[in-house]
């Protein structure tokens, strides 16, 4: 369950106890009531009620209680903290208004409590039909399952584009301040915002790279891919050149079953022509948002993704959006998803400053439980960071 509505935090000042302590007591009391099922006296603000109808709110709470079991401990500091049951820990943030009504509430994905790294990976294979995972420290493999086998990774392929760009900048071949001009040929579907910018808008390499990584902007991605060239990016990702799609081509093929089949059946040298022809047509957002189409994706191994992200971990655009690794320190992160495809790739230092990379990919012809995958990935990260 992830619900949060921004609101100013207001509390009632009561005598004989500090303000922060009183607020924390009220927040804990509300959480205890919610998690025990005693919700009849709990009130929410009007804005919260409009965003989350009561029936939906109660249903989400019931699902959370059923999943994690009785809560044994609530640790809060300024409205943010952690819930713990016998088998899970759950990040939480709560905001009450001056009348102790819920103005904001967010539960993170439940993280399984596991004793060690071996236990953290024990249930990963159950997340989907095809699952791979990898944990490295200073380049040494601590845990791996199918890490050398390429699976569909969605937008995580953008790490290959960033890697080529970063290398060119460090080699002096270009500069982050260089300006590109947006063209209609680059215009893709969301996520992102550049698809709504006017033609010929000036975009620096730094801005395009930042949007590509932090917001997974697909138009920014195609702008950079056009600049760098398909062959060099394909080589960086260890993908056959004829198989590397722009995001616009990806959405076009996904929207057109006939074109997708023709692309799959074609010889490698003919695939770019078919993809380019499909991309000329207007994109259909509804069709493009459907389940993953077999073969129409970016297939990259976790070995390769960790090799790409590790040397770039200090780039600011990789640290703006920590994804499911939030709250774990200085994290470089890029993931990817579409229905049936999920990837998390993160690089961060442990307490001794040793570089850790952790990555997880799930492919499934059905529905992937994203919250379960997030919780499992966070547990994997926690145990990797604690590994002696």
C-alpha cells in the first residue's frame, strides 16, 4: 500500500510534554489502531478521503494486516519510521493534522526479515517465471542466480546509453553542456516530459541524461540514442545491433502485432528497417501499455548491468531517484518495468565504503507482484550491506 498526500503538519500543543513527543505518541496511537483493525474512531481529512475512499482504504489495510501479521513494534521519528512484525518490516510515513486526522499515509513494500544473504535469495525464484539476481561487492560475486542470462529489463537498458555518453565526456569527445535539438523523430510516449516540448527545443546532454535516468524519459532516451549511434550502444549492452530498439520503435512494434511478428521473423539486417517503418505511424498509447510482447524488449544480463552502473555510481543523475533503495544511503539506481517485466539495479557503498551492486530481474507472462519484488529486493540490499 502506498498512499501519501502532502499536507502541512499541525499538532496541538499540550502541557507537560514536548511537542515532538506528543505528536509522535498520537501518530503511533493511530498506526496501532489501523494495524489492529480498530479503525472506527480513526478520522481522515477531506482531501485524504477524496483521494482514497473509505472502502478502498479499509481494504488496503486489511490486505497489509493479512500479509505481515500482527505488528510487534513501531519505531517513529518525525512521522517516518518502521513497523515490524514477526516476519516483515514495513517503512511507514504518517501525517496528522491539528485534529489528529490522517492527512497523509504511506506504507512501503513489506520487506521479509531474513537472517543472511542466503535466506534473502531463497525465495526470489518464486517472484516470476524467469528470475535472475546478482549481488557483488568490489566486483566479487556474493550471490547470483541466472545473472549471465539476458532477460527483458525494460528501461534499465538506458544504462548502456548513459555509459557511452559518460565515456565520451570523460574522453573529451563531447561535453555535458552540449546542446541538442529535439525533433519529431525523437518524440516517444511517456514516461517523461520531453514528448510535450516543442520541436527544436534546445536540450543539453546533461539535462537529457538526467531526465532519461531520473524520470525514465523516453524522448530524452531516443534523442541521446540518435546522437550516439545504435551500433555503439548495442555493443555496450551486449545486444545484437539489429535487435536494439529505440523507445519509439518499441512502442510502435508493441502496438502493431503484425509488425511485431514481421520483426521477430526477419533476418537481423532487416529488423531495423521494419522497426523504423513501424515507428513512422502515430503511436497508440493504449496498445503500447499492454503486456510485454515476447521478443520485443531489451534483453540484458545482470552481469552486464552491474558492470555498467558500478563505474558511474557517482554521477548525479543516477542518484536523484533511488527507486526501491530509498533510505539506504548514497544510491545509484536505474530500473525498468512494463507489464510482465521488472528490473531493479542499484549500486551503493556498504558501511566500510566497499562498492555493492545488487540487481534483480523478473519476467512473467502473467502479473508480477511488484510490491513483493520491491520488498524482496530491499531485503536483498539490506543483507548485502550487512555481509561481513
